[in-house]
C-alpha cells in the first residue's frame, strides 16, 4: 500500500482560486486543413476569383487559432481570434489577409 510511503498524505502544489477553464480554450487548425474546414467550393472560388478572395470565418466554424503548418497558394481572407506568425506570413505571401475577430 502507498500510505506507508512518505508524502502520500497531504496537499501538493499551489491553489488557483476561482479557476475558469474556458479562458484557455483555444481550438486550433493548420493551414493545410483550412479549405477542408471551410467547405466545398471555397478553394475553387479562391482559385478562380479574379481578384476577389473568399472570406473564411474560423470562429463560426468553432476554431479560434490558425497555425502555419502546410502550404497555401491562393488568396483568402481569414477571420480568427489568433494567428501564429508563420500562418500570417504565409497567408499574406499568397495575397490574402488576416482579420482579427473578438
């Protein structure tokens, strides 16, 4: 039994009063999965847009942060709460834009 080992009884660590776990809730998605989450026809609209880039609102899809893994070669406008530096760089290089939403 463990009760004979030192340190078995008692409290360990620090307390966090009034812990709200939803403050750290940040679902993420990578650039390579961006068009899969956006739905059908968005990639074709971005490719054949003729100067018009489609808007992908990730917060409506339940994703808060866009990460930079993967490639993007068409211009899109992405709305999200957070962007990684690499994701923002790749989207801007493709001719798109990153819009922060609350």
